[in-house]
C-alpha cells in the first residue's frame, strides 16, 4: 500500500511537476517532501492542508487511501492550478475535516507517549 507521501509524489508526477515546483506552488517548506520521502515519514497537518488547498482537483479520499472512484477530479488544463480562494465549499470543508482528524490523532499520540513515558 502506498503511503500518503508516495501518493502525493504520484499525483505531482502525473501533472508533470517536480517536487521543487510542487512544493513552492503549495507553500511547503523547501525539502519537506524530499525529506518525508527519503525517511518514509509523514507531513504535518498544515502541509497536507496546503497541498489540498493548492490542488482542488486532488481527491482527499484517494490521498488518504479511502475508498474512492477517482484519484483526482477531472479538470480542464487551464483549471489545473486554481487559487485557494476559488475552491468549492465542499472541498474547503473536506480540508478542514481532514485537518481536524489529523490534529485529533496527533493529540492521541501525545497522550499515549506520555503514558508510556510515565510507566
């Protein structure tokens, strides 16, 4: 099963982008995707939010390996890089929901780490 970072790389390559230009367009820290890919790590909730907002045609379901029919929503070439303020409300709500889910998971991880540390 492909990781979230692997799916992001697959998505950007399908659009003919390289990691550097994709990161810049999404407002990610320079090298964040390269580092996550090399270390088989993850991305912060903020980075994922930026990716989804900068790529409104990217399916959050597909990105998070949820059942979905499409990898990304079909768009015309001129719509490929829509600005975040032109996102449909449904996609904005998905991004917010995903961010909240990630924050909750991070909170749970911290709680579990504290329990292990206090043993």
